[in-house]
């Protein structure tokens, strides 16, 4: 299992390659939350998500084969690996499923990396990626089930704690669980870490209930970023030890959170990036009076037309 020292080392390794994103303390009236929130604005990260942290940490800390790297992704991890690889002069092939949003597919293509679109779900793209790695010797960069990925994502926690000290609780959206694993390992039980998953895509919640990783069905508006069918052993072990609880939110609450992020902060968030805020808005997580709460806003690779429709519909 990764340690806080691994996360500190990752933070030093990726310095200059990623942004130190800001944290803003926002009053309850900003979004209609029951308490003020210390919001980590990770949607301002290069490539639009926290994923760049894990991608750079993996590539900079790994021996690189001649075949370069490959990655399977719902979109954001692929964007991050493609960006990191091309900026380091490394060949990259990215595999994405057909459910990936056109906006994310376009961003991968813009990097110049090779793109393969196929399969109905992330698991299909992962199988194709693993077959490519086996055939060519390329380094497969997993979106979440890898210690270097987790350590890179955990660097979010370092900055959050330094910029908003004294937090009691942080809310973190969960897809495959690499982000929450890294953050929870950094906070090391000093701060309560609460995972937030869509009701229709809840692999970590199911794994913790079952006592081990299990496959789940995935049906959610956030499936292109929070759509992992299984969190696998590394994430389960870390979350079981360091994550306090996982709550579930309906798609309607995620849409409402997207709208309020736009109206309150003029932040264009994809559904997965708004899920943590949704937990406060719909009451899936109810803070105690005076509880100091952090919310991670973690993804901006949104289809702007879809976001505009969601805002206008309200």
C-alpha cells in the first residue's frame, strides 16, 4: 500500500508538470449548501482533471519501453496520459469505449496520441488495452488500480490540507477509486474522507458492503468518468482502511450540482466533477453544525451544449 511518503515524493516528481490548483472557501449561499465549503478547484488542472497528476507520476517514475504507453479510459484518464506522454515525447495509444463523450474524444485527438474507440463500456476498452500491452510491450497505465496512479492523485490532498487547514471532512467523487484512495491515504484518518458515487454506478460502495471487489451494473449520467464496474483489490484495501464512508447520489442531484456550479461560480463541470457537491445538495451527506467541510470539484471536460441544456431546463 502507498504511504504518505510516496505521495510526498509524487508531489515533488510532478512539480512543474501540473498546476497547484486553488482552494476557495465559499459561503453557504454560493451553492445553497448547509455549511461553508472549502472547494478544491481541481477542474482548473491541466487536461481539466486531477488525472494529470497520476499520469505524470507514473510516466516520470517508470522505465519506458520502446513501444511507449497505452491506457484505457472513459475519457479523462486518456486525456491525461495522452497529454503527459506527448509532452514527454513518448508514443501513446489510448483506448476508450463508445460511451465516452465527444468532447473528451476530441481532446484526446488534439494531443496527437493514437486513439482507439470501441466497446460498450470501460471494461471493453481495458481488455483491448491489456491485449495491446501484451502484444507490444507498451507500459499500460491503469486509471486507478495502480500504486503510482494513486500516489499521484493523492497529491491533491497535500495541497488541500496546506491551503485549507483544519478541515473535518472532505467529499470526493468516486469512479474507480484511485483519487479517493490517494487522498484518504494522505489524510491518514486525520480528516474524515467521504466518497460520493452515483446511485447507478457504485462499485466502491458495493465492494465495501461485500467485503471485497464485485462487479456492478453501470447506468448514470456520470458513467463516462465515474463508470468503473469494479474497483479491484488495491482500491478496496485502501478504502476499507482509510475511507470513512461512501454515500450515493441520484443523477438528478448531479445535474443540479452542475447547474449550481455554473450559476454560483461560473464553473463548467462535467457530471462526475459535480458529484461531490451533489451529496451536500441532496442530503446524502449531512454535516454537523460547525463541521468544516471540503468539496472536491474535479472535472471540467464537459459537453458545453449538454451543460447549457441542463441549465436552461431549470
